[in-house]
């Protein structure tokens, strides 16, 4: 496996939080470093917001919501502003993508695609503005009553995003929140704050009024927890781990704030005996190795029919062993580092544990000798069904595989998890494909492809993979309340 050398990191000045249209340091003046995971070098310092800063941000967002400084703008003007945000994102795409690589480590082509996807989120939800309507109808009361419903914004929304796709996921939350008419506080992950701050600046430049979108950077255990528990926050939209999702549920109980939770996954990939392996192999590999396996939908459990199991595992392993691992800014890099030393060590622990439990190491299995946080693309074969590598979310470039003979058995195995975010099947049989798609309990499922998505398709999970849906009409409705109105006509 070729490991590319990493370039000298860039440095930057401290980044400040945004409250009510003004960038300023945190009240405590505390900062924390932003680390380049490819080099372990500090890129710059970021303001460490705390509960006092959250109070300021919520107060600003509440005032902006109550005085309707966003909603009082005509719908066509609000739509033009969201389109203008998209224009500015596209104009800055290269620098935003570079920022994403420096903080997250993903290869530059992937970063470019995610930034472009963020711009498209604003265009999609801009199209909803002016099309948000309730229903009308006659009342079955025998009296002259008339009823209708209103769709109204929930109010102040806390948007808490993860580090594995920071800019794109921020856009996926900010765009529908603004389209619905909410005001918001964006809390980026502490590992990846730069582009969220730039997104907020772009929103101001595009015409979003001060206070409508605020950004508080800081540790999740401090700033994030303060937002989740704040009694003047009406809605929390969170993407992250299931463990933190549980904490947010508890924190939100104080005022029964509305929650959208996009959480973890342990997604099964099923390859039947009749699958086209030339197409299945690269799709299986991309499903787990993209973004170094740091994706909630990662296809981390592979079940292949025994008749093609050995051929498939060999082909996937051969392709994985040839992947170029290195700094995301290097042109030939196919897979970058994982986000942090802690995450790298956690992944190594899972690999070692899987081997100790009886899995066969086919390729990879090591952390690379580098200043950065690199893990080899790893394939574990014949992993026991009850092993941690088959049951728990690793969030790294580790594929755990086992053979099967019986379709009913593999469906039971696919569902034998507390997660239910995604899954896939590869087969030429339409009957088998759609039977499995209906049988696997997950919010997203793909047939002969993986992680193909569009904005009109809702995204979310079953079971412990979360509550609610993002994207599409469901993603907009997640930021709205429905009011019923009844009038006596005379």
C-alpha cells in the first residue's frame, strides 16, 4: 500500500463565534485548537463557547424570531436570499473544499462534491418557500363552521452537526430551518468549525438578517449540552452518535422541545449468488471506505452468499489493498485520515478485538506510521455474528464479512442490530431485491448501488438510528408546527 507524504499545514488566526450578526470571541476568551488530522498540526484556534455564549445566541435568535425580521420579508425575497447563499458557496467552492480537507481529512474531490451538495441544499429548500400551505375543509358539525390548518415555524432551532461531513450537514440543517421560517443557532463539531463560521458569514452577506442565524463553536459537552437543555430553544436537530443522542433526549425533556435525531448505523450489505460482481465489488468498497468509513450509512457488515463469498472477499480485499492513503490535498489520494488520534486508536481496538474474537484479517489491520491519524483499509472475514465488529458502529475503514446460505437467515442477521439506518442488496433478481428491501428494517435501502441520494428523498433511520427525517418535504416539516383553526361563519 502506498502512503503519500503530507504537505506542511497552513496556520490561521483564531475564529470567533457569531451572535446577532457580529463575530466576537467567547465571553471567557477561551479557545481550542483546530487540528489537521493528516499531520496532527494545529491549523488555528477556535473560540470555545460556553453556556453564557449559548444564552446570548438563544436570546438573539429569540428576539429575531419574535420581531419576525426573517418572516416579514416577502417569500420571494427569502427564496432569493437562499439562492444567493448557494451562489456564494459555489463561488468559494475551492477554498471551502480546502478548509474541509484541512479539518476533516477527506480527499479533495470528495470535499468539492460535499460543498457543492451543500449549495444544492439551499437551492432545493429555496424552492419550498412560498409553497408552504395548510389545508381547508368543511366541518361535519351540522353547523356553518369552516376549518383550516396553518403550517408555522417552530421557533428557535438548535442545529448540532458532526465532523464527518461538516459543511454539507450544516447546510442540510440551516437551509430547511430558514425555509421553514425558524431562527437558528448552529453548533459545529469542535473538530470542524471553520466552514460553519464561513457559512454564517455567507448567509449574512447574502441578506439573512442579524440574529436569524448564529454560530456558537465549542465543546459538545459544554456548548452542545447547553443548547440541548436550553429552555428557550424550541427545536433541536442533531446528527451524531446514538450515545450523545440519548443525552439530548434527556436534556430536551425540560421543555419538551421537538427533536430530530440522525444517529448511528451498522448497515448490512447483502450480495446474492447471482450478483454482478464487477459492479458489486467497487460499490461494496466505496460503501465502507468513502470518507475513511466515517459515515453513518457506511456499509460495514457484508453478507455474501457462500457460492461467491471467497471470490467477492478476494476481489474487495485486492481493491482495498491498492487504495492510496494519504493527505486529502494530494491529487492521488483515495482515502484520507480518520478525524483524530482518539478515533484512530478506537478503530485499532475494534480491529484487534475482532481478530481476537475469531475474525480472519484479510487485508489492512494497522494504523500507519505517520504523524497523522491513518488507518489501513481493513477487511475482516468470517467475523462471528456476535462479535463487536459485527454489532457495534466502528466509524472507520473496517468491513466485517460473513457467508450465508439461506435468504431468511441473512434477513434475520441483517435485522439483528439495534440500528436501522441503511442497507443494500446486490442481485439480478427483482423478486429477491424487493423482498429484501421490504424485509430489512432501515430508513434507507439501495438495490445494486450504495448511498445514492437526492434531496426529495427523506433520510433517517429506524430503531436507535434516530427520530424523524431530513431532506424532502419531511425535512421541512421537521421545523414546523401544524395549527388547526375553526371559524363559525355566521
